[in-house]
C-alpha cells in the first residue's frame, strides 16, 4: 500500500505493513483510512481500496451496527488505550459474509491531519474451539450427575448392587476429572480461571468421594438384620455426599449457562413474604451450633419478579451466612416494598467477616477469601448471585468487617408488569 500512515514516518509504516496481526486506522468520523496487509488477508480483501473510506461498521455484522456506532462516538470523545468489549463476545465479518470471533485492542493518537483511532484485531476462532471443548466437559459432568441421581433413587433395592454401581461411577468421575484437568491445562495460557477450577474441583470432590468410598466399603460388612441401624447411617452419609456433589455440579452448570447467555428472567406475580419465609424455614435445617434465622417484612407483599432466580439468590446468601457465622449467632433476613415499588432485600450475619482486600474480588469466579479456605465451598456462589441480580436488573451492595459480620443488600425496581 502506498499511503503513509497519518502522522507516522517510514519506519512506522514498515512495522505497520509487516505486523503479524490485523491493524486498522480510522479517522474521528469512523471512516477507515488505513489497513495493513494482515488485516486484508484476515477479512478476505484483495486490496486496501475495497475498504478505504468505509465506516468501520463495514467490517462487523450488521446486527451490531447501531450499538457499535454509539460506542464509537463515545470513544472518540473520550479515547483511551484499552481492550474493546471486555466480558463480551466480539465478531467480525469477512468480505464473503462469513463471521468469525475476534479480540480487539484500541489506541489513539493525534497528528496534524487530525485525531485517529488504531484497532489491533486478532482472530480467536481456535481459542473459541478450545472453549467449546471445555463446555463439552461440563456437559459430561452433567450426565454423570444425572446417573448419580438415578442411582440414589434405587439405593434401597439392594445394598450390594448399589455399592458396585457407586464404585463404578466413582471410577468414571475420577476418569472424567482427569480428562477435564487435561483439557483445562491445555487452555492455561488463556485464563487463570481454568487453573482455579482444577484446584477447586480437586479439593471439593475429594471429601464426598472419600466418604462414599468408605461408607460403601463398610456397608458390605453389615449383613445381619440387627445391623440395619449401621447400614442406615452409612446410607445417609452416601446420600449426603451425593447431594453435596450435586450442588457443586449445579453451580458449575449455572456458570456455564450464565457465560453462554442461556439464563433469562421469567417474571410472574408472587408473594415475596411467603417465598422468603419458606426459604428461611428450609434453611433452618442446615444451621449449626444453635444459630437462628430471623425474617421480617414490611410493605406490600405481591411483587413481579422471577421467583426461581430470586430463590437461588437468597439460598446462596443464607448458605454463606450459615457457614461463616459463629456458633449461636443470629442471621437476619429482611424485605421491604415501598410506595415507589422498590424492593429491598437484606441478609446479615455476625460471623467472620470479609477483609477489605478480599472484598475487591468478592464476585470473581472461584475466588475464596483468605479466612474461608478451611470452610467448604466452591467460590462460585456470590458470582452466581451477582449475575442473577444483574439479569433481573437489580443492584447489590455489601458491608463487611472482620469478626463483626457481613451484610448484603439487594434492590429491585419492581416493574408494573
């Protein structure tokens, strides 16, 4: 290409032309003024003249044009060096209409000719393929979980048969976990999240699996009728461990659905006071060391929200409050609906609290506070809570102090319909 990059000398032009990634330069009005050879190859163009003076939206799918135009204008008024579309899937479109996933970093500079934006574009098709393999591993875990549930329903038919099937399933889980670890290790360079997943899964699966193995082995020894009480004890331990594994797998699946955009709010009218009271009653069975759950409500009781997502939010917050509270501590839950149709939900405990340093990472996937490493958990609960609140257009804030407790406050503007 014969044009000189605006405001740059010949050396810069050479670097521009021979870079091993797509580079595009646009004027402040969004028109393309320069593109290197690599970008033309990425998009299937034969010459730069095919895209010169075209708006940058020419290179993205038409369904994103309107939003992209607005984002571009905002960036032009407040330019900065940054990655584009953090947390979003970005797509470009080739000359032949084929779409492909990309990562884009933005830069800007000014010269005598005016203000310009530089976009560095990378094709991440291969990375997306690897991520799809990880999702397939999640689906395999889901299928294994389904087998666990079916096995649990038939547990009382025959202890010997149950023991044999449990051992077989545990071997499948170990094999699947090894396969998953192998897949995640291949993707390590893309995200630290995957290494955290392997570490957490290894830790959280080991305890219930060990319990199932030991109880299953002991069951085979209790063969006489007068040992039924001992058999029942170990059967209950197996059930509890399977439920624990089910909860962990459900959290993994929820994260996958959230990331894939497969969760949406389904609003309906329901009684908020009845729903929260029911949840609190159910959670009282999980309290330890004489803890107490106290619930209060003020204002109207009928709301228009997604009760399923709201239930999951409350259960997660209450589970954390129970796990991190001191013996004998009170756990407070309150809801209120004011005349402006704003619903406020608060869950408070007087437990170990969260340090200021850990609060900076509170809603990150797999993150666990330093003072909670010895308490069972996946580090996914609050991440799921934050996403469900966002899906219902709510807001969440918190206050916490070490050894004095934690309070989470959630607000929703209840729609009329």
